C-alpha cells in the first residue's frame, strides 16, 4: 500500500482555510476516483502551548505509486492539485511512501 501525504502549513486564516477546504476543495477532490483510503487530521502540538509544525495532514492511499500517479494525472486529479494554491496560504508539502503495517488499524469517526 502506498500513501500520498499532504502536509499543510499554518494558514494565514485558519477558519477560512477550513471553510474553503470543506466547502470547496473537498467536493473538487472527491471527484478523483481510485483511492482506497483517505484520512484528514488537524495537527496538535506535542506539548501544551507549543505550535505543531503543520496545520493539517492528509493521507491518500492506493495499492501502488503508479496508481496514485494515474489518479493525480487525471483531469480530476489535476483540478484538485491546482486548487491547493487557492487556500493553502501556509504552503503544502506532498510526498509518497510505501506503508508497512505493523499493527492493523480501523479508523472510525
């Protein structure tokens, strides 16, 4: 299993970031087909009073790196990537990794 991770830096306006992300970006991104999993998390600092290094982390999962590349190269993938510049005022870092599951986990809301 491969994961595309997106690390969003702290935006200039966190409330506006979250509004745009949920109301505009997610509907665009959800048009991408082929991901087997998708997680979103708001980052928290390790110690109270500290600032976490990132604002949000997103994980998108597929069987292979090639499958992710194909999804991102689709018109829907290109639209989703292009939209990031419209709200990620704190920047966005993208990277891939091959996941090794040590203890299986089932995430619930």
